[in-house]
């Protein structure tokens, strides 16, 4: 089942930031706005969230497939992925209501504070209270328009869905 590709950016306990590719994400409430993401408790990102309970969700476009592959195949325990991305020219975007940045150039960056952490089997269900959202102004006003989003299709396969104007 294709699912939208995002990066979950968190604070590293030792300083700096971490990014993890995540496809198991969904809205769970409009009022107040909340989203949920499934994260294995074995992942470094879960450790980061336990240390500092806030994160950003960066919705990726098709031109960011290489970032998705990289952040989904390397553990933040083994290397500082954000530092490596910055060396490749990827820039961070600061938000106002959370201290965790997003990735510049994403169609949307959603700043969240952890609201709840539930057991969900082999993954934890992290529900974030949305406190800030940045979207590319030319791509979104009242609804999405003229934007390509990156979807995970399984294995090493991705697909793009173009939202018509």
C-alpha cells in the first residue's frame, strides 16, 4: 500500500539533530490538530524523542528521494545524518514554536510536541500536537495544488502522485 514519505527530525541527546524516514504517519485529530507516527522503540529516533519530546515532520517531494533513502538506511547511532546532509548542501529551516528544525525545500514542515506515546505492538505510536506548519506558499493556500509528493511503494521503490491544480 503506497504511503507518503516523510522525515521525522528530532534533537539528538548528544547535541545536533537526527532524521529518520517514516511512512507510517497519519492525522488523528483536526481540533486540536494532532498527527501520529509509528516508530520502533529500537530506533535511535525513539531514544531522541524520549530525551526531548518534540519533532518535525517533513513531507518530501520526489526530488528528495535520495534523502529518504539515506535517512532510512543509516542509523543516527552510527552517524550524524543531518551533518552529512548539510555537507551535501541540504539546509535546515528553523521554526518558531518548536526548537527542532525542518528540512528546507520540503512541500510541508509540521512542528509537533509529543502529546502521547502508546504501545502499538512492535512499534510505538507517537501522537504529536501540531503547533506549527510551514508550507510552500506557491503549493498550498486553502488546499494543495500543483505539487508532487513522494510515496513509498515497497522495497527500494517509490512513486510520485501529482496533485492537480
